[in-house]
């Protein structure tokens, strides 16, 4: 029972010296170092990396928990931030399924090894297809921003044109991603919004559209939370210029709001995060793209598209890649853009979410968000000098509150709220200086009346104590 | 399981979950909320999602999970290039803790010091491993990291006013297709080098194509063959001398940890897939992270914001002068950064080096054994393989007619993963195996035994192999028609129902 | 999977996990710690546990898990009497939260107010459901709850000085064997009543055996036949009149929630298995809870402590004058109490009543359908079944030779659970089915279809049924010799190795 | 899209009215109420149960989390309580396996359905058998207390005698369970301990043993933490009276301490909780019983014993119940005691734990506990007027600290520690008045030097501030 010389690591079975010796003997080598003889000596790193020594599992647990303890979560504080990542309830079954060791550790096997992965992703595509009321949805991509960028690039390839029109109310974070994905080939041109309603300014749109326009891209609800009602007019305009209409959409709205296919969209995209993903400091984002069953569009998808097919046994379903030759996997630089690991597990999770909610649940979800956010707007709007919402349009989930007529900046108010255990809305004063001291609040089904009242009370108090802070 | 498609489980009226009732006081204030929606924007027909009770939804997905051969369940060697290693369970506890999962990405930085500390400290570790000067964890995969690097190359030459001139990026055929594809997205013309007869990238070919049009050079090393290019420093020097940027695909760096670094080989940038070398789970294909590192002179081009230390606390620095903007929303996939950092700390410097050493030992053992299987070979130079090898069944196919695809299906009968290679098949009838450090000798012997059995079966009973699988969740899929014929392919259940009806209509 | 026994995975030198190093300062103070052990108490040979890396241990147990047909995976009807219902996933999140799992049972009560509140509030709910006056959650199962009740009966008569006189407990043959067994443990003579020809407990037989020797009467109602004894009030009155205590086995009360209560039927005590009626998972057979309720006059005999409310807070009351002491350490299995409370609150009064109604509807639908299967019958009175039925294959066995055990093995081929009955087989060739409220009509139809198929196969191809399973994780086990012959049985791997060697030695 | 009349419950699919109607039609009944006609009207409960209306999953989550938030856990406070439930590290894989939906929701199927359950439990038996170095271990029972009681009842049946001798240092909680399980047939007689060492007083033992003695039961380590060294002498004495020796043991000690079979135990029992179970306010307890492969003993087990057997296919293993006819399942009141649901999942978990640690890990565990607890005793003993340990014997994991010579009671000290975020040792002043103001502290591998130092500092401070409280 003597102590071991060198620690064998639990993650690396063959650190056992006797096993190494036996394997080297089989190979016919004397040392492991010999196996690295393909690397020139001057490239071999001789120093010791400055990384602390190994921790046992218990030490690791205490160490990591100790660091992460410094975070304050949205379960500890009341959260009213949205702006692209939303605080929804995640059903326990979503977590159960995406934490199953099978789904968690699978990757890229064939349907003979990974049937469940194929079926779950095919079902996800099919469920989303119903939600957006279109026939084709891809395997999930990175996030809304990249999905939008890819949609625009698809439109550009379809039309052979290199301009895209986007609304000025788009999320600046998202726009950065789109611009980078479009550069250097495609020019992003911003379209003004109507000052009162926030809606796209049709006159400006008409001015800017041309036969160089590959697509008009807009969002519903917009980044600033209001519902864009002129979808049909916009898509008609696009069609009249042989341009495509692309609509970015928050899927949590689609139980109550018309899907973009109903007002002329050719391509729809958005983020799956509301459908069962924890926020995880942004790690829950996941993009989707949908379209009609139209070969012109389908052949431009860079993503994998799973299809269903019979097997040699009657009545059995199999799955596989539709039109694989589009992809960069098959064609390298000749393929459509590029494809690789994206966010498949969140697609499976979104499928679970939609299966659980069904049509009734999605409707209740949308309705509950409308009711709660309208109540919040009403209550916030009742505070003297506070304007909620800044825009006259109908809102879904998010809305802009303007504090310009109070004697406090959004920054000051948010600091005060933070001290009261509340994450206030996103400060828009830098991104949209034209909106003055404005803040984007997000209300979902998780916010009880009590939560909202607590927010309103805190803001009232903050504004009352004018001198302080 | 013979589990139906989820739509087939629909029973009108069932519910999988209910949502909180809206409080009566709220209803009193605002009514039903939805009459406020402008008429043209009201959804008029409910989405045709299925209605299923909770128990049945759970059963459905649990069954599908069991029909998925995750790395945790098999001797995971067959998905070569993917570095399918053990994803320690403890790291899943960290990733799913509310202290990680319940953070909003726009929270005040004072309330997310924990996760920022983790990101910063993993950055420091990766600097040690690579020699680079700063890392960003924003890219959501290797492909997105390659795209970010191509964007940085573009921004760099733009700043220097050379963008019009420099429109070519050079890569190699044994590197991942995303290297070429992402550079093409960025508008570059792609030049692809083929190897010499020993499988090494050919320096003469590089010299022949490098010019003042060269914007950059991107390569993996070792490539998919597992062969390390020993003249890599010369390669990068040639490109640098011509004014190009050299960037390094280290998606899989599993044979290199603590052994050799990107910096000393002359690279300006590199990336690591945290879901490969750094053990975070592959999750059926993401979410993931391609950690992107650059040398100091390229820092100002990075996607922002970067996590930096300022006194006792951590901040987000978004003041990068020539930043490419962003490639992914917010800060990427932080829960994966957390997992990877925990993995690094569980191993320490010495353990990380053991990873590389044992991965290479395991691969060479496998290589040695497969050389002994009838019909199998490993093209190019003998030996000199690091963490993986691309093999060939060329001889076996000639002698038996059994192809690498047939063998793939037959290996499924033994619960083994098995992957051929990306296209085009430069190596004929290829298969690519990568045993990481996570597998024991006994595991390797098991995989070898299965492969030997199937190869021998190809000689004795080729039909059995060609008709495979016999013993898997499903039987052979009728591929031809259903995946490449627009009239028959169905990318959603609704599409399938429509097309199946059309087919029936035609038939009747 | 063809997964070896864990000892076969041993590789000398491997490690599954490491423990924290003891700090050098501690070593400096106390040395290696173990030299302090008196020589006679030092372990001289290490335990022969296997040495296995972490990944392989995980793979082993994950594979074994997949070879286990949990209720979450199948149309769980076949384990009749066990009330295999849906265990909602959300409740697992509560049970595994650190706020539950990281509590020490001896913490100051001020620091465990949350879990005490849950225990108290579930007590209140169960009072509503049963009419009893106080509940204890200490018993770790139905059997332990029955034992606690037998102990209370004993303590009660002891207090009254009648213990020597009252030494008999009466039960019925269709009640769970633990009723008889636990009373016997407490020293009681057991009198078992058989039913009348309609399957009802026979009141004349009860009258014949009740006497001044009667300590108590314990019964389930409905019994395993699913038949409710409508004269139960008369039964309890007869026993009460003779001075006995009446206690009620409500392990399975799934057809009764909100429908009828223990109190009104005249019982002094009852218990509910939280892992049956109240949905907590069965966990391969525990940990579990048999929630024990009593009327006021028996409260002082309860095992202590009890959770009580005192002003704004909750306390542990261990001042029970004639307490039987304890039956389980600490406060039982509180995480199960938490799950059950969450389940009750997810349903509310109306939902609980729906549970009973739908369980009974489902059972009667099944009963109706099985009546139509050739060779199957449901002995005793027609109709009048609540949540389960004990059926019989008597006719099928006579006509085909196929027994209920054969059918059980064959049902495994279709991934169905199937249970015969406890011993003795009063009903010939019995099988007991209980479809809870968790299953849909489609689920029931699936189970019925399988059973119909197997029954029909028994007529057309009995060998196929007798040789089953054909399609399960393993084939038919050689039972006779290995489980009842002391020379061959092996209750551990080490024992197996020894005995296998002996067998070989004899053979050679 | 009209609202639903009555809520269909997600847990109860057939609450859908149309389905109910169809099923009733098939059955030939008009209403569900008809199906209850077997219950007399006067027994039908007509009132509404006073239980609040159904909560949706999100409401439930907030409600339950809100209640449980009131607990303060041993992760939040430093914990030094043991006394039958111990604060050990639980490897992540233990949780993963026992939370797998398969194991979590399985129950009592045959090996054809539940092969994995049988194999995992057989392996657990086999692993524990190595740890205690005996050939037979049963499927887990409730807890140490009941395992001890059953062991005693087994001994009584084997010997046909009705007295058992137990040490006075036994846990009072455990003794309550044993007494109740033994009553009315078996008398529990307590044996004195030596005042200085805590060890069993051999003279008293010799006085009390007789040919009525079914068994001597003792524990190693004892409830008060010290190692009982006279095991062999005790078992010799028992043997000389044809009585059995039963030893209760903490399995976490068996990497370094001799297992009871090495000093003559006939039956060994104890608790599995240290081997991978969270404390869960006592919900992690799980009992085991082990013995030699001796028919006389085996036939007295009430529990299930899983055995291994070949199947009809060469080389395949199957499993099943050994000697089932012993059990009350088979024989009702004629079986051995009673059997039923106990704690199988914890047995599987303990198997995982032992597979992970292996012989090396179990040794390290024991060694680390010895070192850390010795350090803690030393440091506490250095505090003026504090005696640690109260007994002279060698301790494992737990030890008695005596505060009688300070001016504070254990109750006062513990209250003070609580205010400083520490759960102090278990107060023994009521259970063992002869030990004065004594407290039972527990130190395991989870306690770092820093943790121990923090405890020592807090106690020093508490004792210094004599007047306060």
C-alpha cells in the first residue's frame, strides 16, 4: 500500500506507466517523446507553461463556485433587461433533455448511430415551420444577427445585387455582426423611422429602394419593441423591385402575431433563445432561417437541412442531409458561405419547448406578455414626467421609456435601481441619442404584477429623491 | 424504439405545460392585451403545433436521446478531426448552475465579475498555450473564428490601404473546408495547395503562388492526415515576407498542448475549438466556442468587447480602434468558456502536456495496429503522425467492392462511430480516426477488434457489410431520391405530408 | 450493450477521481495521520475494488441506465399496485437544489424553516385528503409505515395494559404481504381473511375471528383486485367494538383522492406512499416515504419528532408521551416530501380529484378491453373496479400451456413492464395492471395491442412465447440452479469467481 | 381560437373532455361518477378539499423556491455537524447517474426489462463486499439504525436467543430505532464504556454476556468518533458464548481501518450515506448488511439478495433474486421480517462512488480524514480550557470536545458560531450528561485547513468575550 509515484489523472487513463510501456513496446518506440520527432526541435516548447497545478474535483468545485459566487443573477435581482436576450421561463423538461448525456456529447454521426439527433432536429425544423407557417427551416445557426446576415447574403446571391435596406431602429449589436458578414460585397443602407411611431418611414424607403436592392430587411417586433404594421406594403414594394423581403422575428410573439409569411416575407429569421434557453450571459442565443419550399431559395442555404426519407424497411423513417452539395462541407469555397458547428442543441431544446406549449400555450404566452407589458407601460406612464412608451405603436414585450423630462439620466436611475436589487432597462442614450434619456424595458410572462409594481415604486422613489444619488 | 414523428402524437386538447394566469388586476387594467394588436398583424390561424401531454413529450425526447450515440456512450474514435474526448461531468454542474445560466448579457459589469474573471483567466491560460497576446471568446465555433480571422486580415490590409491589391488567401487541401469557405465569404480568391508525395505541404508550391496579391495564409498543422509540417516556420516567413498574415487553424490542437506553440511557428493568429481540445461537449453541434487569439499588433482589429483587468475588477473594453465589429451577439457562449477553464484547472500545466502526449501515444498505437488490418493503409509518409490519421480502404475496395460508406454503416451495428473525410476524397476510400487521451488501451483494442472483424467480413461476406446496418435503430435509408430531388425532399413534416400526398395522387 | 461486470473493467493504476491534497501545514502538524491507528485496527490489505478511469466508469453506468426500463420510457401499466405515474421533472429540480440537498439534519431549526414549512404544509394537505389529524413523514416506505402502525397498535394496548391479551392482527389475503409481515415482526399472530366468491372481504369471516385477542385490523381498500369493500364501515365498527385498532393501507390511494376518506370509513390510522399516489419517483426501489397519519387519540404514540407550527415559525416536537421511539433516522426522506408537496400544489383540490377520476376511467377502459382478449379474464364480480385489476390467464394456460411468466418475458420484447402478483397466486396465472391518470387513451391502446398480440401468439406459436425474450437486453436466465442452490448462487462477484472456479475444478 | 372552457392538466392527458366521452362510450358508462358506484354514497366525500388551486410550473417554481430560500445550507455556512449524517464530497458522476431518468423512474421489473438495475445493484453488492471483505452484502435497506436492528433480529433467529448487548456510546437516535424494531421480543442491554477511552468496558461486558445473548453489537468508529480496538477480544468472547458479533461501521473508514471481518465479526452493517449521497436533511441515509457466505446467516436476511447467473446464451450474464422464498414477498408473515421499497438508488450511487475511488481513493479518503481531524483536535485542544478530544482513543472523523471548563455552555457557543456562519458540533449535553458540556465535531475531507482555522478562531473569540453573548 505504498503511495503512488506520479499521479495518474482520472481524465487520462493511459497515464498509467505500465500501460504506456506496453503500448510503446507494441509500437516499437522507446519513449513518448520519440513520437514527436516530426516536430523540429527549435519549435518544441521547452518552458513550463504558467498554469497552476491540477486541482482535484472537490478543490475545483470550491474554486469555481467561489468565483461564480461573485455574480448576481436575475433570480436574485429583478430583471427588466431584454434587447436581444430575454428573460423567459424555461420548462424543466427543456433542461432535462438538453442535459441528457446522449444529446450533450453527440456530434456528427450518421443516422445509423445518431438517429435521435436527426429526428429531433428534423422535428425542430418542422415545429418551427408551423410557427412561421413556411415549409422550410434550417438546422439552427449562431444567432439572430448571423441568421439575418446569412439571409441577406442569400438574397444577394439570388438577386445578384449588392445593397440591402435595413431599419434605423435595428439593434446596434446585431447591425455590427451584419455589417461584418456583409462586408466587403454588400452595402447596408439604413432607412429612417417615423418619429412618433418608430415605424419604417415609407417615403425614405421608397427613396432608397432601387434595382440594386437585393432585399429589404426589417423586424417584428422591432428592436425597440413596437409592432411594425406595414409589412404587406413593404413586401409589395420589394416585390415591385424584384427584391426579397426578409423579416426578423421574435418567435415568442408568433402565437398572437401574424407570421411574416402572412405579409409577404420571402425569408424569415430570428432567435430561438426565447423558446427554452437560459440566458447564460448570452450563451443561449441561436439563429433560425425559414423560407418557402422554393428551389431558388433552398439552394442558397449554407446550413444543413435535414430531410425525411423511407428506409429499406416499410413504414420506417430515416433522415439525412437535403441537397448536401450546396454546402462548404461538400464544395469548400465553392459551397454557399460556410457551415460548421453552430447551435444544434438549442434547436432540439426549442423543439421540446414548442412541443410542450403547443398552439394554446404559444397563444397564452403571447397574450400574457401583451397584458403584462401593457400594464407595465401604463403604470410607468403614470409616473410624473415619465413617458411610456416613447412610441405610439403597439408594443410586444419591450418598450421605450423616456426619462428626458425627469431630472435624472438613465444611468443614474439604473444605478439607483441596482442598489434596490433591480436590473433596469437597457440604456439607449448612447445608441439612440435622438431618443434622449430613454431606456428599453422588457416584460415577459415571468413578471408578476408584484414585480412590476416593485419596479414602478422604485422608480418613483428614485425620481422623488431628486437631490440625492 | 419505434418512436413516431412528434406530430403523430397530437391529441387535440392535451397540454404539455401551462403558463401563469395573468392576475385579475392586470386584466382589469388592460383587458385581454391582444385586441390592441393592429388588425393586419393579428395571427388568424393558430400554428399547427401538436398538442401533447407532458409525460408523452418527455417520453418522446427521452427515447430519441437513447437513440443517439453520444461520446459518453461509445469508444469514441471514429469521428476523426473532431477530438471527441471526455467532457467531465463536474463541468456540466458549473455550466448549468444558476450563477451561470441566469445572467443577462447586459447586466452591469459590477454584477458579473465572476464570469468575467473566468473569461480573463482562460485568456491567460490560452496565451501560455499559444504564445498569442490576447484572446476573444466571441466566435461561436471554429468556422466563425476562421471567419473572424479572415475579417481581421481584411481589416488589416484595409487600414494599410492594400485591400484592393491583396485579394488572395492561400490554404491547403488537407485543412478544414471552412478555411477556404470563410475566406471566400470575405471576398477572397482561394488558392489551395496540394501536398507532396509524402503528405507534407509543398513549400515549392507555396513559393510559386505567394505574391503581392497574397492577403493571408491559413493552415492547420498537423492537417487531417495527422502529419506535422516541420518547415512551418519557413512557410510563415515566406508569407510574411510577401506582406501576408499567417493564421493557424488549431481547432484541434490536441497533440500540441505544451509541446509547440503558434507564436514560435510564426503565426499572427490562431484559434482553439473549446469543444475539441478543451473538452466542452459537442452538444449535437453547438453551441460552442472558437477561442480566437492574436498577437499584439492585431489586437485593435479584434471583435469587441474584450475582457480586461482594471485594478481589482474586470471590465469590457469596446474601444478597439479598427475593430471588425462583431461576429456573434454579446460575448459568445460563456458557459463553454467556464467549462473549458475548469478543465484546464483540473489538469494544470503538467496534465495538459499529458493530454498531448497520451493523445499522440494512443494514435500511434492505433496507427500501428490498423497497419496490420488486411485491406487498410495509411497513405503518405510512414510514421510522423501526431493525434490522428487519415487511412484508406483503397485495397479492400478493389478486392471486395466494399466501400468506406459500407463499412461506416456496418460499424454502426457494433455501436461505433466512423467517419470518412471531407470532400473531395483526396485519399481514396478514406476513414479518419482520432483516439484522444480519454481512451484506454482496452478501449482502443475494442475498436480495433471491430474494425478488423468488419474488414475480414468484407472479404468473406461482402453482402453483409453492404446491406448494413442490421442491428441499428433503423435500416438503410433510401437516400438518392429523397435528399437530392426537389420533388421528393421534405425539410419539414408539413412538406412531407404534402409531397407524400402528391406522390400518392400520382400513383392512384 | 454487452457491458461487462464492473470488476472486469479494472486496469491497475487507473483512477476515477482524485481527492484534495492535504495541506502541507497540516502534514507538518500531524504527519500522515494513519500511523496513529492502533496496530490491530490498521487495514493490512487494500480492498479489491477495481481501478477505472472516470470516463469509463461513467460510460459503464450510463449504459446500464439505458438498459433499465424506467416509467419515463414506457407505457407504464404493467407494474400493477405500484401506481407508476408520471413524476414531474420540475420536482426533480426542487429535490436536487442545494437548498434541499445540502442541509444537515441536525442544523438549528432556525436555519431549516423552509423544509419544515414544506413538511408541515404537506401534512395539512394530507389531513384534507384522509381526514386524519396529524402526519409523520418519518417512515421510509409503505412497509416501514405499516411497521410503525403495528408498533403504535402495540404501544396503545401496552398503555392500556392489554398487550398480553391482544396478540392477534387481522388482515386479508389480497392486501400487501407487508401488512402481515410487519405485524408479525411486532410479535403478532396473523389472521388472514379470504374473500367471498365475488371478491369482497367476507364480513362473516371477520366476525368469526374477532375477539378480545384482537389487537388490530389492517387492510387495503380497494385491495389488489381493484374492488372496493362497500361494507368497510361495518368492518371497522366490528373491530372497534372488540377493542381493536383499525389501520388502513393506502399505499396506493390513487382512485380515492377527494372521493372518499380514511376517517369516514372508520380508520384510526392510514398511510400514503408518496412514491405511488403522490408521484415521487420510485428510484429503483427507494428512498421513499410512507406518510403516516393518525387520529388525535393516537398522536402521542407517533414516532418523533413531529413538525409543528409555533407562531410564525416551525419547530420539531419530540415530546410525545407514549412515542414508539423512531422507525427511521432523523426526519425520513424530506426531498420526497418536497416533491410530493410540489405535486399537490401543481394540481390543487380539483386536479387531485381529476387524478382519481381519470385513473379510474383509464382502468375501466383497460378492464373493458382486456375482457375481449382471448384467454384472459378478471375473476370475481363484474365491474366495480377502481384503479387496478388483477386478471387471470387461467383459460389461456389451459388451452396453450403458456403461463403468465412466459407472457411476462414476451412482453419485455415489446418494451412493456408486466407483473403477475404477490404469492400465493390466489388468482390462477395472475397479472395485475394499473393504468394511472398519467397515460393517454393512445397509450392504453398500445399496451392492449401488445397484450392482444402476445395472447394470440400463445395460440398460434406458443414456443415463441415460451422461449422469450428474443429481443431484450439479455436472454432467458438459467434460474433454477443459480438462485436456489447454495453451492452455485453468488451474491457478489468475488463469490461468483470462487464458485465458478470450484465448478471448473470439479469438471476438470 | 377561443379560450378553453376547463383547463386540461398537463399531467393528466385524459382530462380532455372529448377523449373521456369516447372512452366512456366504449366502456358503456354515461359518466365517470358511475364508475365509482362501488363506493357507498355515505362514504363519498362531498366537500371540497381545502387545498389551493393548481399552480402552473412557473408559479410553482417561484413558490417552492421562495419557501426553500429560507433554509441556510452547509454550502452557505461552514458545517461541523456529523453524528450519523456526514458532510462528504459527492462526485458529480454520482449525481449524474442517480438523476438519470431511467434509474430514477424504474421500480420492480424483471431482469428482462430492468437488466441495468439488477446489474448495478449486483455490482454495488460486490463492491461493498470487497470493502467489508465478506462474500455477501444485501440490496440496501433503510439506514444504519434499521440495518443494525435487522442484524440483531437475524442473530436472534439464528441463536434462538432474545438478548443483545450494545455499547452505551451508541447514538441515541439509532438506539430508538433499534429498540422499537426489537420490541417486544428482544431485550437491548447497554454495556458501560471506560471513562478515559470511551472503549467498551470488558468487565461489564463479561458480566452481562450469557447464554441468553444472541449477539454483541458494537460500532467502529463509535458514535463518539473513537476507534474501538478490542474487536477481536469482543468477538472471541461472543464466540465463547455461541453468540454472534455484529459490527456497525462507517464505510468511509475502511480504506484505512481493518474491516470487522478481520476481527471476527459475523455480521457487519452501517450506512452508505458517506459514499456519494448528499445529506438532504437526512434523506441520504441508506443501510447495508454484510456477512460471510454462510447459509445459516443468509437464510435469515429479510432483504433481497441479487445473484448472478448465466442465460441461455453462452457468455451472457443474467441476474435474479437469490433464495427468494426467505422473503415476506414470497411467504407473507412466514417470511423473514418484511421487505419492500428501501433505498435502492443509494446503493447504485454507492457503487458508482466506490468505482470512482477504487482502493487508492478509499485509502486517501481515510487518510485525509485522519489528518484533518487530528489537526482540528490539536488546534481546538490548544484553546485554553477546551479539551479535545475528551477521550484518549484514536479518533476517526468525529471527536468529542469538552467545554466544561470554559464559562460557556455548548448551546451558547453554538449560538455564537451560528451568528458567525458556522454550524458547530452536535451538543451532547442532553444525550450524555456525564460528559458535561461536550460537543461532537465532525471533520472530513471537505474541511480545508482554512475552514478549521476559521472554526478555531471563532471559538476562541467566543470564549474570550466572556461577558457577552
